[in-house]
C-alpha cells in the first residue's frame, strides 16, 4: 500500500499521503479523530483568519471541502490505478495543519482493501465525511446539503485530476464517481451535463474577500 500511495502522490499535492511510521509519535501529527472533535473549532478559526473572512460557516465549509479532497484523492487514485484502497482508519490516520492550503495527511502502514464501491464508500464517506459533517454542524450553522455538495465536488475534482494524469484509468475513475454520486448521501448533490459536473449547492467561496464562483457552482 505504501508503494501505491507513493506512486499516486505524483499526480498532485492533494494525492500525497505521508507513510513515515515516525509520524505516530510526532507532536504535530494527530489522529483524524481529533479533527472531528476537540480540534475542529480551532481549525475553523485558523481557516477563517487565513481567508480573511468573518464568517465561521464559510471557513467551516472550505475546511470541509479541503479535507474531503485530501481523502477522496488518494483513495480514488489507488483504487483505479493499483486496484486497492488504503484503510484510512480515523484513529490511525494522522493530520497536521498546513498553511496555505488544506491539512496534510499521513497513514503509516495502512492495510490494502479491495478497490470496490462499498469499500470506497465506507473508507471515505462513512469513516470520515459523515463524522465530519456532524462535527461541523455541531459548532457552525452550515447546511448539511451544502457539506455533502462539497464532498461531491471534491470527488469529481479528484476524478478529473487523476483522469488527466493517468488517461488509461479515466473510464474506471468516472464509473466510480458516477456510482458514488448515485448513492446516499451524495445522491442529488449534483450531476454531469453538457458542460461537465454541476452541483446543486454552493461552497460559499464567493463570500471570501477576493473569492468567486467555482466552475461547478449552482449559482452560475
């Protein structure tokens, strides 16, 4: 699994996951269970300051989207390129703050799981994004549909990048993305049309000073 993760890390920064076993004892690396709990308010505040916004819900939305991208990218890429998915157990997958940009991830010694739809759904949605949706909504008034729209957008973004970087797997990547988008909780968050993917909600990036509307935004 470490070799597969090292390979897909070449696709782009969102696909990079550290595998050094020493991260488990490093004070700056903490289990993702902390991000979905006591560390979340401070991270939202840090993102709010970095973006220059006064709105916690905007910072929370964009933090969530960044985390979703960090999770979808390596999981989808290893699935379609190497036929396996890393077991990103939240208690044994570590994060550290990064500025600028999203958090960094590390998963030393992750087991290899089957590259199938139920595994991808469990590893990313059930083990990570569902707890993070609940945690965000417990501290910040962000609509649940908006957060799942962010998850869908991050999935399609990962699919697009890995398809361009590794064209032979583009069909498999698209199939996984379409099947994930067709099931709960991503069903209804958006869909593919003449101009590509268009979501049915907005991540609120347009409310950031100097921000705008993303290419898949419902407001376009």
